């Protein structure tokens, strides 16, 4: 299956057509900023009109689209649906043809058509001016409950889509200004929280009214032709910038492999293979080789994966270019039929926004970085996967007032960010998938749910170690009170596989987990005036919940959610010792981690320089003791012609009539390049605890740590499933 930019036949619906206009720079900038302001007002309206804690936690977005459905202006909140709504508008144009009229609003949450998962509901509306469609407005949000077997419509135990809640095909929720009461009431009748869902839908409609009123004012002032021209000029300029940027990079294939762990029934592993194929000014993301769709929780839909790739593109190329359809015009996304990233009915999809689609976004990000690392000009844009996993923390049942409730905690948006060549990742820094994201006040949740925060804090040493370290993430513990009927839904990946790999010798960020204690003494401990600091401090029976599970809870039970975090950049043994000291003194790094991972020895609150150098030499030598795939001797040849340089770790060099792989710093020649540099690279297989105190790795995989066989310098580290082909990080076609 290939998803590409498609354009409906303009003769099948009433689309306003104009003579192309070239705007002068000042007019273009004024109107562009006006459009951004309109989009922001539409976004703000949703937050102000909705009472949902999920919307207030920024799990929503709003965008402006051209008459033919291309994204023109994007909001900054939940990013995966922003290109999915583009697909939806194009599908509306295809399905409804000339039956699109002023006052119409279209709805869908169908991930098999143009959606992410059933809980992400999308409303799109045509904007008419001067007798034709001038633009579209689009909005979406995660709504709290649409039915299904679990409160909140996250269903780890599902084996088919019918168990997960109401699926709404593309339909008119409003026709000519009149609400389709039958459809509206049907959706509400299938929700456990109809008043909250109705309030969200009303907020959606309000956002469309507000944004379209502002668009009408702008069209009256400047003319609709001018607004349309500004949108098109921005998209065309972005496309040109994107193609120019891509053209500067080497042609080749760049690959990353990730895994969804657990399917809601057992801890099975499901492979996601992403191969970025770059040719001239275009890129294809090919997911061929990914595992078949899961008969359980964890699948992504085709449109969800397309949106995930779009998010990765925005995160890198969108740092220099506008966020609109131009970014994706040079991009093709190819997916096999009915795979884990392209599930078809009747496969379940309630985790479509948070599982395989996130692995696809992480893999796409890593592939882009592997490509950009061949360019010194763009080396500062390189980073590892930013969003290893969404740590779903959903609760439902009866609250302390005896009323039905369901809520989703957005605290996991505070995970640690990825490191770059020139800086550390941000602690509790937020998400690429929800760029403008945040989470709720403690008091908002405690007022409405039978849940009390025991803590919300950063987790030390949870970011990946490196010359620049990944950011530390968060954990938050919730205890049940005054209710015997609470269900916690856990749904994540990365509990036993660190998706947040490091880059160019760095280590991965910590894995995530759900710590559960049943029958605790937390009330008595809190009453004593000594707040607990760990789950072992509150008594009761301790266990780890599965990555995807339904956990019944009652008064006295507690659950602690610990985020997965991003990796570092560069060899940890090259980190400035004073930076390590600073983190030890501030309490975000243990002294044992400073010595055993960073090789920094601290005495009396200061770095011991000679002891640190000796410790780092010792750790480098230890890396050389257990190498696999190593030869007895390696030659150092510093004067070879360098054809390509991959970051600061590898050279592709010319030696006589062949190309060889060379360690960039030492000049050591590893061997002929061949089809995969890893074929000639020595590596070791360290245990998880050697790389980070918050790391786990499933027994079916191993870490592979590639090192310079002369110096012990760390070149690359990630994981490899034992029975799978070796990942091919790059294959260059211009050699």
C-alpha cells in the first residue's frame, strides 16, 4: 500500500478557482501571520469550550487547509492527525463530490479510512466565500469514551475492532447548519460519558465557527483570491525548500528497526522495519518487512502511520520550513498490506495513536538522522527517536462521589528529550508528537477522580548517557481512595525494549514501567508526615504490570507510571567531567553512574582529574576485552581519501581500488565497506545494567555495542533481535 498526495477531480465539487497571484513579500507575510492567528484562535476555542482534562492536556489540534485539502497552517499540539485530516478532506471531496455545501461539517473517527484510532474524532468543514470553497478548517481531539469493553475505549484485551467502541464512517454531523441529531445521539448513546463527549463536539463546532468567521473577515478585507494565493505560495515555497534540502543529501537507503512489545495478551514482539529511500529530491519511507497485524493491542492504521511519518518530517525539516503540505509532497509512504503499521479490519486499533504508529515515527526519525549525519551542514539537526512510547495511564469506574468517571493522565508528556550534537536533551522536556503539549494540575484530577498523587517527580539517570545526555523523564504515583470500583488501563511499549536509542556511540534512554502495589498503607504513611519516596515504602504487595494490561484497583491500591526516555549523543566517556559533576551535585545523577558509565571520579564535591582519566582508560580497555567479530590486528591509516564521513564516528574511505570503513577519530581501518558497515565492525554485547540504571532488554534481543578496536571508543549502540537480519544503517548509491 502506498499513500501519496492525491488531488480529486475539481469538476466533482464546487471549488473556487482563481488566476494565480504572486504576492509581494510584505503582503504575503501579513496574510500568513493573519492565517496563523486565525488557526491559533480556532485552537484556543477548543480548549476554552471543552471541559475534558485530555483536551486541557493538549491532546487535540486544529488546522487550516486549502480548497483541495492540502494542509496550509498547522496547530502545535497533537501532531499525528494533522496530515491525517488532510487525507480525510480529500476523501470527503472524493465521496461527496458536488454535495458539499455551506454549513456542512463532516465527522469521522474511522482509522481504516482516515483516522488514527477510534478515540481521536475529527471534524472538518468547508469554508465558502464568493460562491465557492475557498478553504477548509479541521479539528480533532481524543474524546474520553466512545464505548468498547473498557472505560475510556482503550482495550488491551481486544481481539477485534468491534470490541473497541463506536466507529463512525465519514458522515455529515452538521448539514447546512443543522445538526444531524440521529448521528449525534447514536454516538452519545454508546459512550459512558455522553455529556463530556457532547461538550467536546460542541467545542469542535465552536472552533469551526470562530475560525471561519475570522476567515470571512480576512477575505472581505483582502479578497479570497489573495488568501488562497498566500496559502498556495507558502505550500509551494515549502515544497521547493524541502526538495532543495533533500537534493543536498546523498542518495541511498537508511534503515531502522523497532519493536512493539506485548499485545495485551502476552509479551509477544512485533517488528517494525522502516527503510528511508532517498533519490534526488524525493524520499520514500518503506515499511516492507514489518510483521503482520496483531490480533491484539498495538496496531497502527495506514493513515495513522502516514501521520506518524509526517510528524517525524515536521520535527526535523519543519525546524526550518513551514508546517504545511509542502513538507510531505516529496514524501511517499509504502506499507505492506495488513501489517502492524497498516492494519485492516477486523484487527483492533484502540492503541493506534500510541503503539506501532509511534514506533514508526521513532524509526522514521532515526532514519532521517542517519541520512543527515552524512552532511556537516545539517549535522546539528541529527537526534535520536524523541518519542519512545506514550505511557498510557487511563482510569475509569466509579469516583469518590459514586458517579461514573473516565480520565486519561497526560503526565507522560514530561518524558526526557533527545540529545543533539551540541546540547543535552531537556529534562521532562515534552514530546515531538505533542509539540505544544502539557499536562494537568494535580488538583484538577484529584477533585474529580478517586485518585491521590503520592508524587510527581523526575527520575534520576533515566535519560540516555552520552557526550550529550538524553533528558531525564518523569514518574507519578496515584493511589485509589473512597472507591472499590476503579480500572486502570495500561498500554505502552518500551517496557522491555528501549525505543529511545542513542546516536553515534551514546546509550539508550531508560525503559518504562508500571509499578503496582495492592493493599498498601499509603494513608497511614502520609498521615505520619513522612511522604513515601518509592513504591516499596508504602507496604502491600508489589508487582510490575504488563506493558498492556487492565488492572482492577480498589481503595488502598496504588500505581506508579515511569516514562521511557530518549537517548544521548556521542560516547559517554567523552562527556565533560564538570557537566557530570554538576548533575551529581544537583541530584539528577548517582555517583555510581558517574563512575561506571561516564568514568568520572568525584572526591569531596570535585572532579578528581587523574583518577577520572585512569577510570576512563580502564572502561575503554574493558570494552576491548570481549569483542565479537574482531580481527587480531588492525591497521591505522590516517591519510586515506575520505569519500563520506558519518557524523564523527566513521569514514567511508578509499584504499587502493576499494572502499573501506574507517574509525573517524583513530584512523583504524575496520575492513571493506560491502553492503553493511556492521559486517566488518567489532562489537560487544553488554548487559542492560551496564548502560543505565533504568534499562531493561528482553531476552530475545541483545545490545550490540560497536567500538573502535584500538581505542575502545564507542561508535554505535542499539539492539538486535537474535533471529533477525542485521540492520543496515546506510547503503549509499553514489559510491
